[in-house]
C-alpha cells in the first residue's frame, strides 16, 4: 500500500477551497502525514496595479499576510485541532507549486478543480498544467465534492501498442502503481473499487472492410476473439499481482470489480465513469520517462477533457518535470 508522507493542499482565497482542505486533512490523518497549505499570488499583476513602485515590496508582504490570515481562519473553522503550516508563494501558480513539490519532496498535491462550465469540461488551464507537469500525484477534486469517495475506478493500459522494451516496462510499472494508489484511496473507508481497461484488435477494420485485404468474416472473428482472450488474461494477471503487492487479505477486503471494454480507451473509460457513477478515477498520464518535453499522452488528455469526476493523476517513477 502506498504511504503519503507530505501533503500539499492548494488554497485559493478567492474561491471555495473547502473540499481540498477537508480531503487533505483526512488523507493526512489516515497516513499520519504532514500537511502544508499553500496559496499563490501573481506579483506581476500587483506590480502593474501599484501606482508607487516604492511600496511594491510592502504591498506584496501585506497581501501575503492577508492571505495567510484568511487561510488560517478558514482552516480553524473547518478543523480547529489542525496545526496549519501555511505558505504564500509569489509567482505563476502552477510553476511555484511544482517548485515547492520538488524542493520540499511533497508526495501528494490536492486541489479543487476549476469549474470551467463554458468549455463543457471541469479542468481549467492551471489544473491541466499541474496534471501535465507535476512529478508527484495530483488529486484534482470535483467542485462541491465534500464527501468521501464512494466508487473509485483504477484505469490500466493493457494494449500492446509500444515496441520498445523500456516502454513496456514503464507501462507495466505504471499499471501496478495505478492499482496500488487506487487501493490506497479505497482502503480507509472500504470504498467500492473498480478496475477498468479498454482493448482493441489491431487492424480489425482493415481486415474486415479493406478493399485489398478483406479477410473472411469467420477468420476475422477468430482473430478478434483471440485478442480479447489475451487482453482478458493480461487484466486478470494484473489483478492477481495486486495480491502480491497488497496481500490477499487486502484484495479480498476490497473485492474489486473488473471491467474490460472493447474500443478506444478515450471513449470507453469515460463511459465506465458514467455507467458506474464513479466519483474518483485513478489514472496514469504518461507512459514514458526521461523526456521532459513529453508531458501527457493523447489518450489521458482526451479522457481528462471528458470526465466530470475527481481525478488522481499519476506519473511513472522516473518522470522528469520540465519545471526548473
């Protein structure tokens, strides 16, 4: 089971951040972790709004103290026993958060998602920047989600669409990580855990309908069924690995429900989220390491643009953030 040691909770004094505060406190208590509450302010905006530049530093310090006081007051109202470690950072929000993660070795970031209704998706630009570039897991909470999670979907990639041995290794390790974090989030309150994957039979449409390569229907059906069995076996092996990682008692306790859908993951995973009324999806966001410019996969990006639930976004071990 994964252990969180240092939680970083992002608090926006101009928006309702109660969900992030509540979930951060609960996770910190469950894991006996330290918790830091952080807010950011864009100093460049204050600079241009300050008529007398001589007083810029004083204005910045004053605004930081106002923010710190407001955060402390709200945390005290929500949970009077919490000893709040509060930081106010100056700069571009997501950059300062990531720098804090790297410097202070936080192993979980918790934030309320921007409710970008006019884009018909939940995550705003700052959210996506964090999900793309933050090296530690990011828990992005659906606005208004004050309650515990009731149904968690851990999504794994079982398609054999990579050729390099290193990429296969990284994806396998990321699948294990997704399952482990899914179980970690589900365990404290016996949350209903689901494991989901989508599969495709390579070139099926080409074999069925290609003008120059059309194969007999029965032969294509046998090929597709063979791939389905192989992907089903792959998924079963992953679930069995959970027993090795977590122990048979833990897996028996969770009794995860397994779903295997035929189709493209970016279409089928959002369908699972809706069908099973999932309120937290746990997913990997990139399948390579060592390439700072490769921030997020197209499939992960497409899924994130569609889902309307909370998300725990993970990177593979060895991921390098481009933020310095």
